[in-house]
């Protein structure tokens, strides 16, 4: 095992401690909650991997995602934050040029909300209930709904025709049904397309950009601390 970047190890974890709990053991299951990949270790802890905007997982040199929009066009082993070597000669690497992810041992899964791909309509209603927070900020609150990032939130609300700044609890029953449908469908579409940068809105998220649906000039705001683009005409 090689973990050359101490900063990438979270929660006070050291490379020596990580090596101790992993050496001689096997991964028996892989799970995901939101943005967190969980690898269960036989007779040991759970390894948590978070990739941020620029991290990738490489297995035996092959990456499941060939290219990330916000990462470098180069590929450098110097960006490897973790390497695990297996007795059969295989290896697993976490490569992250901008160091936006992290490695955890036994991450507190209770701190994450329901996975956005699995949320029911009633579950989404509970996420939004009695909140005056902006709708987008509530959708991105990982403690309530795990897995929706900034670009995905903009795409979901663009498709659902909802203003990101609206109070979360202000949705009607009809709007809630529409939002729930688009949360699940949008995430499915983005995953199939290769990432959150593949949405319909994404190419227009820039100064002078126009709504792909109705041509209205897009509005740029900061909501929940994140840059937000929306259409003032059909998102209400």
C-alpha cells in the first residue's frame, strides 16, 4: 500500500494506520451512498473513497471514467493519492490532480441523507419540508439528500422548471411530483452520459448563455454558496 499524500487521508487517518487495517484482508463488497464509495473489508473496517470533481478510480491501470472535464488533460502517476496492491498482482489507485477528494476509514454513514437515486417522493417531501432555505441549497445538502452536486442541481431544476432560489417548502404537490421525477431521471441520464457535465444546460452556463429550451438569457446567481445558472422565463 502506498499513500503518499497525508492531507488526502481524512479524520486523523495515517498511512501506517491505513496499511495496518488493510494488509492481508480482502474487499468483500462495494457500495455507494451519494458521492461516497464504500468498500467493505473482510474482518476489518469500511474504506470510504470520495473523488470530488477531479478524482478517478483506476483498477489495474484502467479508469472507469476516461476523462473528467475539470481535471487536467495530462495523466500523471504523481497525482496518485492512494495505491493498493493485491496478492494476485492487481492494483487499485485513486488519482486526483486537484486533491478534492479523500480517503476515510469507517466513515460515519449516518451523516449522509438518503441516496438521491433511491429517494421516494415522500422522502423528497421530507427533505424539503418546513424549510425556507433555497430549493437548490436544500437539494445539495448531503446530510439530507446524498449525491446531488452543483451542476446536477442546476440541471435538475432546469428540467423541472423550478427557480433555484425558491424556498424549499414552497412547492405544490404537482411541483413536488415533477421535481422527484427529474431528480431520478436527470441523475440516471448524467451517469449514462459520463458525468454531471453532460447535461443539456451545461454548455450554456456562461456569460451570455441562453436557455436551451426557450432562448431567454440565463441568470447567474450565488445560491447556497455555489454559482448557479437558471432561466428566468421557464424556471419559476
